[in-house]
């Protein structure tokens, strides 16, 4: 039995499928399936069985989950302790929706890193809402910035509001679209496909069908396409300020918009979170951090989050 196998099991149990767990770990589905199969063989229990709603835990799997979650978290703490003993910078892993990573994480990380005088090494990556909760709860990530994640009590997370934003719909100044909004071409970034994201909920409330969506690799790419007249693009208003000031885009008035949203910072409780996570949480309450959140600058292409777990297929 290995930490890799336990990590795979916990994420499959938390996220409900092998595919979701593989996506969260940035590995292939066969790798997760093999790790799960090895754990099942070792313990002599199926642990998880397929059902109409995804995966259902057996009695043994239910009892194992809490223990496995603690072991995975302790493994992350052990890695951190060894790094600290060697004098290496403390690692801080931030997860967030695509637009937050694209526009905010870079400037925020640079400023926070400078304040720590090199004692904290920060990295960031994109994750869905469900992935964020699972990764932070297992210490595979340290901080999530964006949606509220404390709704699932079993995860043991603390989510605190830190910043108010506004979702709008943007289009080129001279763009004209006929028919109801559900028939318009909608240009979105990857997190819009997450049903629990702010944009995902807005699209669902507006009854925009999936067939009307074109998914771009970044928010900037979606806005650039909208500026060329290819469609309308939802997004956070203050992140699009440069496009709006250059008169490349304008806000489209639609029923139910704009939508007020709140960004949260989510961590483990104070007695379980890392010192680096506590330090970043404190920094996010400072005027300097608020300024970065309000005016982060131009966007950079975000990458998928890569947790410090590598699933290996053992022979």
C-alpha cells in the first residue's frame, strides 16, 4: 500500500469518477485505475463500485476514506518537513479558476514572494471547483482562490470572502446579434464549462445551451475573438478593463446581468494549514493585495495544476 494508491482512492471517492481524479492529478485514467486496482488487491475489498450516480463506496471503502485522507495529508506534511530541514523554500501551491490564474496569480505570487524574501516558493494552476476542494483538503494544494468551498463539511475547509467582482457579457462595439441570447455564439474560457463556477452558473441561469459555446484556451483569447465580432464573451468586468478602455469591447446589457460575485480564499483550518498558507491568507487582507486583485494587469496563459503526486504503474 502506497501514498500514491491512497491519493488515487481519495480523489476518486471525493470527485466521483476515475476520469475526474485523473484530471485533478494531471495523469492518465489508466494510471489511476491501476493504482486503485493495486490498493483493492492489497486490501481484498472493491472499495468503490460503479453505480448510476458514478462511484459508490463499499463499507470498507467508507471506513478507509477518513484514514486514507489523513495519511495523504500526513505525507504532504512529511515532504514539507524534510524540505524545511534541508533549508529549501517552503512550497505554496495555489489553485483557482482559469481567469484568476491568468490575470491575478502571477502578480500576486511575485509580490508575495518578494515579501517572503525567498523563503516561500509559490506555484499556481487551474482546477475546477470540485478539484479545488479535494486538493486543498488533502494538502495536495495549500490555498484556493475563487469560489466558496466550505459547503462540504467532510472536506474540513474554511472559506472566507475577500473580494467582490462583477460578471458581465462583452462584445465588439459594432457587433449585432439577432434572435434570443441562447442562439448567439458564446465565447468562453475553460472554467465556464465547470457547472459550479461563477460563469457556469450565469450561463445556466441564462439558459445558454452547450451547443452555443466555443471554448478558448484563455480568457484573453475569448475576448480577442469577441473583439473581432465572433460572438459575446462573459467575464469579470475589472479583468477586461484594458479591452474596454481601448474600445475593443463593450458591455452588452442582458436580463440578469451584471452578476455580482464574491471571491473567497479557502484553506484548511488554522491548526492544520501550513505556515505559508497562513502567511498568504494574511497577505490577501492587505491593501497591497487588494490593489493587485482590482488591477492585476494583462493576462498570462494559465496551466493546469500539477499536484505533488505522481501515479506510477507498478509491475
